[in-house]
C-alpha cells in the first residue's frame, strides 16, 4: 500500500473537526518538530502503530496545526497537522512539537 492510499484512510470527519486546540496548541499555528534522534512518525490515526505511519518528519520540519489534541489508545496526545514536506495531513505525537 502506498502513502496516497494510507492518506485516504484519514476519516473525513477528522479533517472537518477543526476547532481550537488545548494545552497551547492552536489551529493554524505553525510548530517545529523537535526530535533528538530519528524521526517523528506522521500517522493516519492518533495512535502508535507501525501500520498507520504514512510519512516521517525530522527535527526542524515545520507543521501547521489543523485540529485539537486527541489521546491515543497508547495514552499519548496526538494532533492533526498539515505537513508541507509530506504534502498532506496526518497525526503526530504532540509532545514532539515546539
């Protein structure tokens, strides 16, 4: 399955649920990816699973917030973002954005 097919898995209602965020995350705001090593997974859903990764973001990449924080099944906070370097929307772990 390619990235475009994975990106199609994002539910339309998730993309339409654009409202003010919590904990210092505001829609439309630009944030910077902050990872010491490796990459920040760009996901189809707000949860940590190797099968929902549709891209990789690296330290210093810029993303635009597109939704409120959601708690994944793993207990981490995720947020829907627009990632110009990937060319689409997906979820990232909010703890790695500054």
